[in-house]
């Protein structure tokens, strides 16, 4: 028995849903990777393949009214918070049906209705925004909590320090989730941060900090569950550091000279999806066949998202100046 | 400024005179009484009353939840305001000195200004950032700048620069009601200036210039404290037979182009004056707008600009004064235009 074993007692449909979500994130980003390689999508993108468990595990512990702020590597957060992959893909294709009507692209997808206050192209830029959303919840007694996703790189931005301190002194309902994927663009976290764990910084702000295996869905969910309870009960913010790894490069043009193929293999052996799927099969919750079906169906779903995107119209030039001001 | 005993009994509203700082406070207080979603956050705005005393007494009325005293964290203050605005509140940030906008700039330029557009029209950022600007207090290079051109350059932000107490009150009410991020500049030298300010709540729409003095010979477009210098220059120039029209745009974004163009068509001569550094200043934008407009054909003299010299604001009072346009400079520019020198 470990602390995370409660998860296996959850209803089968929930467990399968989480597996589906992780596969959806995986296939979405694999497809985007393929399209960039073929030059079918322009601009740039940041893929979260290998980090699916932190996005899905964190959002699985939230309620519909709860909010998140996301990062430049945000497709997983988006899907886990309930976004429609069709409209996400359409956004990457720059189409009118996309979440941002084709004006935002990969780095700016927001799904306000689902509580996703948006990805952010500025490292650390979304952290104060999450604190503001939490402030609204507290002042209006709306009862929602806000999860602020950010990376190891953002932990060295001044906005992180300022915002976490502000949230701490005001006891705001916000959970800071640092997805430590080991690298900034190329800067290894071990060279850029002197301490062992970014979560250790929590004590500097007088809030609880937890380190978790970001590739283990059950572990992420267990830590999140506790943090959500703490924060929702008015005790203030929590800092969680999920240690994980991005399998792909930083963005589309990354030769990955700053790390070895051996290191990549080591992390790929800790594939969060396979880990969870195997556990479900071993425990007799799903069969090998059912697992295959989930894998296939989620892949087919992304193919349909691509079709939707490709068939969607380009935005009219008449919309260019719309929405600069409300 | 003291009104006589005779007229104090009638028309109390127009007779009442309060300072610019009091007018700002009155606008804030009225909005906060009216709308629970309006709140203020900033450094030392609690019992201290803010660096310039604008929020004095407000924490006593509204309490610490709505008069939120913050740590010295300009990025987090601004970002928290944006995040709260995005989720339904109407925050008013007090940024202690406008020079500190540099520390809040990512949040303003990359977040507040762009979120709505980037998100395809979902979400508004109905926030106001009030901030004291300008030189003349001996606060030297890091506490005396006029950086309004920086924010005016960014699509998505609105920029307001009131010059009188009554304008400050009406414009601030409009800024708070506006569904967009508004940067609201308060010139430090104006805080103690008095003016007639109606007690009841009223709004001055953003994007409506005000003709502060009507004239026929030359138009002076001036902002903030320069409005007063322009009016003083106009008084003196009248003695020389030069009849000056003074226009205060009041808001840089949106800019009331028509009022300026109409005035230039009437006078045929125009001087644009602001306290900000002339190079790259917003006066260049106004001058270009005039040159590109139908007023071009009416010009009898080149469009002239007055602004600060390209130098950090020095501490020594004589040097400080020499940095920014003075009444004599405005008078000379007007004479040059009228006499086409």
C-alpha cells in the first residue's frame, strides 16, 4: 500500500477517462510535431510529450468552476481542463474556428468558459495573473481555486517571487504547479537553480511545498488532492514541483545538443502513459484489449480534429482589428 | 479662490473648489460606494494614504480588503490586478511613481494589452493603473519621468492625462467604467491645484478633447501640466495681440483628432507641447496626425513641437527647470509661428 493507492478504487470510467486524456494529449502533440516537420503549420510550438501525467493529474483534481493559467507548453493543460481538441487544432492551423479565431496560435490558447485563463508566451507572465484570479475568488467568495502552471525556467523570473509572496501574505486560493522538465530552452535546471528542489522555495514564502514524481499520475493526483483540500479550505497557496521530462525539443527548431540520447532514453523508459496503463492492466481494471482500444480511439479522435481544422475557413481579413479593445 | 458670501448661497456645486488629489479621491470613493467590484491595490495606500496622499482616509471607510496595501512588487500588483479584472473585478492600481512602470511593463504590455486579442475576443481587462508622473519636485532622474509615449504605443491600452481637478474626476470615472486597461497619469505638480468640481458623480468620455481657451491666431495642443503653462503663455501673448487657442487632448488613446484638426484649420498654426522628452514623444504623433489630415492645406507655418531635452531629469532645480518647456519657450514658439520665423 502506498499513499497513492486510493486512486485504484476510483470508478473504472474515471480511470479510463484519465488514460484517454493522457493519450489525447500525447497524440495531439505528436500530430503537431509531425505537421511542423512537414511545414504544414507555421510559427512555432512547444510540445509536452512525456509530461502528460502532470497536466492530467493536476486538472483531474479540480472542479469545473476552478481555473488554471497555462504556459507556452500548454496543450496538455488545455485538454486536461476540458478543451475541445478540434478547436485547438483549428487554432494551430490559424483558422476562424480556433479557440482564438486564429489570432493566438499555439502559445495563446484560452478556454475561458472551461476556466482556462490562457496559455502565455512570456515565461512567468501568467503567474501574477493566476494570483489575480485567486484574489477575485477570495474577494467575491466564489469558492473556486486557481492552478498556476509554470516551468522550472519561470521559477527564476521575478514575477514568480513577487506573485507567490503576494498570494502567500493574502492567503489566496491558488496552487502553484511547477512542471520541472529539467530544461529551459537549453539551460539545465541543475545549472540554473542552486537548490535541489524548486519546491524548497516554498518555505521562503511561508507556504507548504511538495515534490512529486511528475510522471506518476497517481502520485501527482495524491499530492494535488491534498493541496486542493488545503487551499479550498482557506489556508492559502501551495507550491508543488512535478519532476518530469519533455521528450521533444524546446520548440520546433531544437537539435537537442544540450542533452544526451541516453538521458532521453532513461526518461522515455519512465513513460507516464505506459506506467499508468500497465498498472490498470496489472490490477485487472482494464484488459490489454481495452487499453489498445483507448489508444486507437484517441488517435482517431485527433485525426478527426485535423480534418475539422483543415476544413475550417481562414479568418476574414475584416476581423483583423476586432477585439483590440472591448 | 475664496468665493464671496453672496454667491455661496446659490449654485453650490459649481462654487465648490477642491484639489486635483481630492477630485481623484472623490471619484475613487464614489465608484467604490457604487460598485463592490471596484477596489484599489498599491504600495502604502493604507493608513499612510499613498505617496501623494490620494487615498488618505479611504482605508478607514472601505477597509483593508478593498484598499489593499501591497508589498513592493510592481509586477505582481499589476499582474494580480489584470488577473482579477479578467475574472470580473474592477481593480484600480496605484503605482507609486510612473517611473516604476518599467517594473510592471511585461504585465501591461504583454498581458493586459493583449489578452483579449490573443484570446480571440474572450475576456476583458477592466482595470485602471493610476500613477503620478512628471518633474518639478526635485525627485531627480528615476522619479520624474513622463513615459506616456511608451504605453500609448501599445495597441490595447488606453492612456489618459488630465490637467484639471474636474477633468480628473470625470475621466477617472470613465476609466473605471471602461472595459479595457487604462493608464491614468496624474502629474505631481497638479495634485495641489484647485478647481471647481461638481460633487455629484459625472463622466467625461475618453477620447474627447477640451478647448481650454478659444483663440484665432495659433493653436497650442498641450497635455497635463503643460496645459497650465500654455494658458499662462496665452494670457501674456494676448497682451502682444496674439490670440491663442489651447487644446487639451485629455486622452492620448483614444485621441480626439477632430477637435485638433478643426482648431488648426481655424488658426493655420499649431504648436504641440508636452513635458515628456521631445524625441519619440507623443507630440510627434499629434504633429504627424495634423500633417496627414485635411488641416495640412490650412497650415501657414510648420507644425512646431516642444518637449523635454533628451537628458535624464537632473536634481538641481535650475537644471531641472531647464530640461522641460517653460512659459517663455511656449510664447516664443507661438511668436515664431505667427510671425513665420
